[in-house]
C-alpha cells in the first residue's frame, strides 16, 4: 500500500499523519480536521467553545457535536478511572503558572527520571461524587461548575486522533494513522507488518527506542512527567496533577504506554496508570481492556497482560541502560 505523510503544528504539538493511498485531498481532510478541533477546544483561543464555557460557569451554552463528544468522553473517563483522570483541573494548572501556551512558559528540557521512585502520600481523589459538568444531549449544551474549569489537554489529542482517522476513512482512505504529540490512533487497512510505533526510553531520550509495538486499528498513548515541564519562579512543575492536591503528582512510574481501542480511552488510562503507581497500573489496565508496558523509576519494565501480540521482537534491556 502506498503511503502519504504530512506533518504540521497544531494543538501546541507536532502532528504527523500517514494516509494509505496518494489522494491529495485526503491530506487536506486531515489537516482541516485538526485545525477545526483546535479552534473548538483550545483554552488558549479566546473564542473557542472551551474558553466560552469556562468563562461562563453555570451557564448552559450550545456547542458543536465535536465538543459535546469531548465532554461526554471526559465524563466517561472520570467515571472509568474513579476520578484519577480529572479534566476539571484548569484552575490548578493556572495556579501553577500554566496560564498560556506551553511554548510561552519558562519551559524545561525533557530529562531522565531519577532512579529513586516515590509515591504521593496524599489520596488520589478529592471525594467528589460529581465531576462538575452538566450536559444536555437534546439541547446540545454544556455547563461547568464555577471555581475549577475544564482543561481539554488531558484527553483532547487522543480524541482528535480518533476523529482524524475516522474522517479519513469516511473520505475513502484505505487506512490511516494520526499522531498528535504521541497520542496515536490507527484504522482501516494497515501497511504490511502493521503500523509500527517506537517508544522512547525515559532514561535515554536521545538514544534508541526502548520498545516497538505493532498496531492494527488500535490506539497507543505514552505518558511521562519528563516532557511537559516548566518553571514558576524557582519551582519546577509538570502537567500530571494529583487530583487530591492540585499539585504535580509523585509517582514511581517513569513512563507508561497504553494500547486501547480508542485514543481518548488510552489517554485517560495512561494518566490514571501513572498516578496509580507501577503495581496498581499493572492490574488496572487489563481491567479496562487495555495493555502496554509500565517503566518504573527503578528501571524495571512491567509488560501488561496481553501486550505480547503487539510487541515487535526487538531486544529490550529491562534495567538501567534502559
């Protein structure tokens, strides 16, 4: 199968799309789809639907079908993870200094995690029984509670990858893979040998891949606290927050890679697995029909049940050359 590739910047990240076939219009479909979703969902665009909803707490505002789906998936993710995935953290992120696009912050380069692992001493939920989002599917409106705010960054790129692949298949592309900042979704006819995805080694980000996976219609997301880091004054922060404290979470996980049926689900589960720690992540992912691998800060790789069928049989060093 002939493949067409395109790369561009959107949603504050690098977007890479590979499309089966050589129809020029398909590349335009993919790029337009991402750009529309960015205009709808970015909290850094003043008139986006997300910005308008956050600016009017308690008010039910009409939204597009895409944004209604985004909020539905966010609620489902919160319920699925018992509140570990929490999209209502905008106020916490802003308090930590993440009040503008990531490129405008005093960003820090990716770094390897220290060997000594740690876990948050605080509980990983706030005891909330409601997420703070109200959806009216008939009226296609959404409202959020005051005081917190919705952040689409924790699920939006995974869902966008799902939507881009769906749009390409609907447009007649035989197969496609969409990668938005490491949140991947594949669909349709795969190339010979499957869609192959290389996973960075969290202890040697510039070195060879730690592992490779072969996908055929699945989604894959890798989560780590080492990439999206910034300074607020002299304090260093990352974007994975403990929902109990609103502060960057401590975890004995260096990185977690999740393979699931959809990108939004893989993204939510990867964040919940990171917050849960290595031992619980290994148990939790199969409970939700997902697989992948967890890399601990001690350098140990835990392969999740069911991962073998997706693994490309490269040699993997399981400890500290990692």
